């Protein structure tokens, strides 16, 4: 049979092509629309929290009790450590050394200058930090706002002015084997006699204070810096930073009080030596026996 | 008493940010502080959805629980407000809040945070109602005027609903039934 391509055939062919194309595009459109809607509402709801505060469920339950526990962690240090020192002062008493005789230059002018700058800044940071911790008792508001401002400004200053002191003292602050012995007799502070204690230019207690104030201070600065700029990190990380800031702060506070007691009360003339720079030879021989003079 | 709530219908929200602008303008909120913001998932991809979010005025609010000076309190109608005279700007509420709602202005000195600012449900603050102080510190008090919050009032698609929790959940449920999709609104299981 001979096949004649009539106009009828052509029409059928065109219709077929047209209908196939239309069907295909309808299917494609349907696919696109379905895929744009293929996220269920519930699925979408679950995706939002990650944008808002990631891992909230994981940390929030611990965060609230932690914040409320902070004052309870700090006040025992403020009460019991001074109490121990008070007992020490009356039961054993301060160390007395003769101020006559040869005097040794212990702290140069540069050292003393930076020591006192840092002492002022550090004290302000500690005092304002305590004010923030006990903000409830102080009534909150503008007073604590200003305390926070001082806390922050002094921290920025301290992190710079601590560097010269760190470098000057670094070589005398390296831990030594005799530091263990110093600890075993607690620096001789438990005896009334002027025993010779094993220590170089600085004893083991001073070394701990040095490392806590400098390297510890840097960690406090780092954590505090991000806590002060709270949108810079996810909230769960801020909580970890706060934990470090508070726990390390407790140790620094304890050593700060110890340093105050030692320099103001426990060793007579200690404060004067940081003003004049000189210590009596007898004291150096006794408390810093391993120092080369 | 009616319990005030927000609800954002993400099948309607078109990410126009009108609520954000209305809130900022109407309450005189400084630059850098967003009491309300719109977050988007799958942006430009299939399944794109947007959610307008602010303080949800939670029952049992974590921010109230954590605040060390008890500067945050909840009104009888559920609205959570901050007393800026007591707040110390510690930022703990920001860490505790599941919605990142508390905001802090940056000060000039070392960028120190100021006191916390957040959505007030357009209910002003603890200062005397309609006083100059209330307006300056907290913004408008539209609730006392008998109006809904600015954001919800201006929402062009009425995705954002605000008001009596029973009423708005009823509206939402009717919508859901008509659409045949969806379940609970975002944030409700956490906030209420
Ligand atoms: S959304 Fe955040 S700021 Fe608002 S009440 Fe809940 S926890 Fe507090
Ligand atoms: S920033 Fe203010 S409102 Fe928030 S927890 Fe601290 S004191 Fe309370």
C-alpha cells in the first residue's frame, strides 16, 4: 500500500508533538512546584532554631543554675581565706627581720613603676569584678554598669602594662625543683622561727601568683573580651567562656588576697621594699636563700 | 485574663521585613538593635521559608530565671518586660534565651554593652504609662492604648499574629485546616 502524506496526517502529527510537549512541560512545572513545597511545615520549624540559638537545649539547663551559683562560689573565698590569715597572724605572727645592716636592691625603678601601675589596675579589676558578682546585693543598675565599664577599661590597660613586668621577672619565675620543698614546709610560714627556706629571687608562692596574674590574666582577658562582645560567638560557646572566666577568677582572687596578706602583714617591711626597692640582707638570706647576691 | 502571644505563620511570611522596620521606627530603636528580625532557611532554594522572630514572652521564661538582679519580670498577661533602671547589662539573658531576643546597644568606651533591650510587645515598660521616660527607654505603649503591637498590625500578609493566645491559635488552626498542612507554630513548644 502506498502511503500518502495528506494534510490529515500532518495535522495528527502536529497534534501529537504539541500534546507531548505540553504534557512534558506540565509535568516539569508540577515537579518544580512540588519541590518548592516539598519541605513540610514541621520540618521547617525544626530548622529555625539552628539559626536563632544553636544547641540551646544542650546548655541552657546548666546555664541558669551556674549563674546563680557564682556568688556562692566567691564569698567563701572572700571569707575563709582572710579568716585563715587572721588566725595565722595571731597564732604565728608576721616575720620580722632587722632593717639595719646591708641592704640589697631587690626591685629596680622600672620594675617598681610597672608593679604599682599593674597593682592599681589589677585591684580595680578585682574590686569591680566582685561588684558584678554581688550585683544583686548592691542593687544593680547604674552602679554596676559603671563597675563593668571600669572592669573593661582596666582590663584593656592591664593586658598592655603587664607585658614589661612579665618580661622582667620571667627568668626568675621558672619553676625549680626546690619549689617543691618550699611547698612542703609552706614557705616556713607555719613556724615562728626565722628558718631558712628554699627559694630563689622569688619563692614558689610568688611564682604561682606570677603565672596566675600574667598568663591567667591573659586567659581572663581573652574570655572576657568575647564575653564583652556577646554576639561574636554562639551562645553555647559564651557559656563555656563564662565558666573559664569565673573558675579561673576564683583562683586569681584567692591568690590576690594571699598576695595582699603577705605583702601587707605577713612579712614586715615587704611593702616598703616595693616602694624603696631595697630589702635587708638578713631577710633575703632567710626567705630567698638560693638567690645569688 | 488573656495571655498575650506572638505567632508567625511561615507559610505566609514573605521575608519583606516590614515588621522589623515598623518596630524600629515606631519604638525609636537605635541602629544595631533588632527587637524583631526575620530569619530565612533554604534561601533561594526549594523549601525556602521565613520566620519573623522576637521575644516570645515565654511562660517560665529562662531570661527571668537567669537574671542575677531580677531586672526582668512578667506581667499578668504574659508580657515579659525589663526594668532598665536595674539591669546591669551582664548579657546572661541573651545566653539563656532560646530565641536570641535580648539586644544590647554598644557603648562608645571599648564597646561596652549598655542595658538590655528587647521586644516589649509594644507594652512600654515599668516607667509610668505614657510618660516621657517610658517612651524614651522602652518605646510605645500600644497595649495601654488598646492596639496590637506594631509589627503584627502592619504585617501585609498577616503572617505575624499577636494578641490573646486563644484567639490567634484559633485563627491559625482555621488556616491550617483550610490549607491541610502544618501543625504547631515555630517556637510555641519552647516558649509556652
Ligand atoms: S523569648 Fe527570650 S527574652 Fe523573651 S521571654 Fe523568652 S527567654 Fe525571655
Ligand atoms: S543583661 Fe540585664 S536583664 Fe539581662 S540578665 Fe543581665 S541584668 Fe538581667
